[in-house]
């Protein structure tokens, strides 16, 4: 994260390189696990994801296809996105732009909540991820291109 933090401008490739460097660590973990447990909640048309992130954890988030609200409920975190680097401190809320991917360092224990549309009211997490998440910037760009084509047609 220090390499990203020292830059004034953060690019998609910086964040991807950071993520790849994390994946080289044999102690790395992915997704919902005992260290960063995720709580999933559902309401009519809404999917809510709450994650606990312990102090000192470095991680990258996923690329979300849609704009959505975020709530930092607890803690302080250093975050890098294409929009720059900032320190966020709870309690706070923000709207994430579609296509945002974050690299972060938890300065204290965190509780972070995101809310997403769930048009089919599914509780199947794989199905939800297909609706909400792009696995890469290339997939996100194709999603936006197709979305724009459909608007024009």
C-alpha cells in the first residue's frame, strides 16, 4: 500500500498491481473468512453486505457495476482509488461511483457496509455477485459498453 500511498495520482493499473502483490503472500485470504467475516442481509430489492476488517489489514475491494451507498460504521482507513488517496473515519456515508475499486489499509478495526440493488430478490450470493460485481476492469468496461448500446437501441 505504501507504493500507492506515495503517489499523487492512482491508476487502475496501480490498484491491480497492488492486488497482485497481495496475492503473492502465502498468508493472503480471499472473500468471506474468519479474519474478515461478511454478514449478508436482504430486504425487498436490496442486498446489504457488512464486513469486519481488522486493523493492519491491506486489501482491495471488488469492482461494482452500479453506483451504491457505503457506510463506514467503525474505524479509520486509508483508501486509494482512481479519484485519489484519502483517510476516511467513521461514522460516515458516501456514494461509490460505478466502476470504483479500492485499495485500503485499515488503520483501526473497521466495520464497512455496502448496499446494492437486488432486482430479483435472490439470496444466492453467486447470482448476486454476477449482478453487482465485475471481475476485472475489462469486464466492467464491456458491461458499460453493452449497457450504453442497449440505451441507444
